[in-house]
C-alpha cells in the first residue's frame, strides 16, 4: 500500500517563484527520498534525507524532515520552466524497498 | 551514481502475448528492483530481483505473471506474461549502490496492450 501522501496533488506557479511540496507517511523510516519524473519517463533522484537529519540542501532544493509528525517537505527556490515535472517522495523503512507517495504535479509557467 | 538502461523503451503488444524487458546497470549494484506505474499513478514495487535465486514478490504480484531473472550483479529481466490491457503501464527497474541507500532508476518501458 502507498505510504507517502504528497500534497498538493497539483501546483501551478510562475517562473521565479518558490514551490513547496509536502509528504506525509505512516510508519517509521530509515530515510526519505525525493524524485522527479518528467512526462512519464524515468525517475531522477533528487535528494535523500536520513531519519536522524532535519534539513538538507542541494542547489535550489531544500528538504526538511520531521519524524515526530512523519512529514517532509521539498522546497524548490527560484523555479524555472524546466522544473515542470511530477515529484514523488519515497520512504525506506529498513528493507531497502521504497514505498512511493502519489506525487505532486508541478507546472512552472514562463 | 549508477546509469541504468532499459530495453525496449516502449512496445505495443497483443492480448495474450508476453514481453521481456531488459535492465542493464553500468556498475555492480547490491539490490535491483522492478516497479510498475499505471497511467496517472505512482510507482508500485513488483519484486526484488535477487542475484542467482528467485525474486521476492510483493503482495499482489506472482512469479507466473511476472517472472524475473537476475543472472549477475548488473543485469535483470522482467517478463510480463499472458498480457491483458490492464497490464498497460510503465515498467521501471532500479538499482541500489551498496552503502548509499540511493536507488537509481532506468528510463522505463512504456507498455501498451491492445
């Protein structure tokens, strides 16, 4: 069954604005990962945050993790049209297997 | 990181036939997995491909329908057997580099069953 639940399901913003996507999960995790998927193609790994970490940065990406609330957020700053994609969170609970959320479809308008 | 390729990238098949999808990794990964992504949906894990032994299937997936092979550390195949239109999906393989916890994904195989 799906563990992660992203919200919003869809987000439309203007280029230059920030985009925030949230992910909630149900059980304990070892790590949480964010992926991007362009138009039904393969997934691109964006960032991994471990259960003992609270925040991580990679370029224009900022991920936070709150294990007490079982939630994570992905912030994309200064968005570009090329950021238009679906974004998925995935949790790993110790079995090496990933459980994916339903995803957020981001549209960045030029 | 790991670079993963899949063949074919897409196919259109007739009901009742089978299709074998190949997954090749450019480095030796400890774990390989197969996922299904139905239209407009998220990814669902089909099975873990174990090197030299039978794959480990998730609930709702069986070996007769989705036989998997993994003869070495860098290659795996997934067969979708006796296909029906409900099998129309994107099938993705992934590999995890040992010690990184990070899974890298192939570009996917888009399957349409008529």
